[in-house]
C-alpha cells in the first residue's frame, strides 16, 4: 500500500520497503511516470554511464 504525503512544496508517495525491494527500485533511482486511464505507473529508468 502507498500513501501520498506533503513534502515541502511538493508531494511524495511512500511505498512499503518490501514492495519497493520486490519492484527492483531503490533509493535515488530515476523513475519514468506514466499516466494512463486514470492510473499512475512508475518505471525504473536505466542509468546511462558516461565514460
């Protein structure tokens, strides 16, 4: 289960630690936000390593 909370001038979505771990998402990961048919989905963006 997730919850929307106020975070300064923004909003944040809190997610249970076990659910987040199962999704493969970790702290500081960049996420793509997809809004479709009244639903919000988050997809982990691949990190680009610059050499």
